[in-house]
C-alpha cells in the first residue's frame, strides 16, 4: 500500500493535521472535514444520502484521516478533509455494483445537482462506491458555484435542497443522465 508524502491531497487541497467536526443534518451524525467549501458540499452529499437512500448510523461516515497509508491515491483526499466515505465497509475499494438501481439514481442526481464539484468513487477505474470527494482544488469556480447554491438552499425559505427534491422527477433524471454522458 502506498504512503502519501505530499503536502496536498490528489485533488489539490492541503493535507491537514486536524479538522473540525461537522454535523450531517437529520442524521445525528458528525464527520471531520476541512472547514468551508469541503464541509458544505460533503455534508450536503451525506444529508441527501441520509434522507433519500438510507439513514446513517453511528460509524457509517468517515471524513478526515491522519494515516498516510492508502489503498488508492484518491484516498489522500481524506488527509485534507475534502472527502468522505459513507459505509466504507459495505462499499470497499475495488468493488462495483453495491448500490441498488434506485440508490444509484439518487447518487447521479446529487452529482448532477453539484455540477461537477463533487466526484464519486464508483466512477473511478478502481472503484470505491462509499467515496465522495471535492473534485477540484480550493477556490475552483465549480466548487465555489456549488457552495453558493447549497448555502442558498440552506439559508433560503425552504422547499429546496436535501430532503425536498425528487431524484426520480423526469427533468432531474434527464439532467443527471446528460451530466453522466458528458463525462462528469
């Protein structure tokens, strides 16, 4: 297994010695993530998973890690607090096909709604379906745009964002399919 030696993770975020805890709304769970954009985007992913796929239980979400020993280079993103693993034991590295088709619809909808700011490990050559990461370095326009969108849902009057969308709506499914077809 490779040991990560760089000062930044694969996605360009600085490796951190420690991070803060961030709550996943509606789940009673917390996850260690880099403050700011990473926390906003990844708690949004976890919140939608919790509301639309299955309730998160204790120990089912992992964020920042300090161990430099990795199975895959993309796991370096845990070192920067810019990635999460939801149920990593259920969806380990190298295994594909762990999600039911309806769960996959929700994952695809989340990725499309964030318009490329977050990547999913199920799409990687050596997959890890539990893995979600910020897809670009800090300050990237796609990341900043997605953060503004998520914050507007959180701070708005309601009726938008996690827990309020229907991933099976025909317009949303078409958008997700088009996003996936474009190559994420």
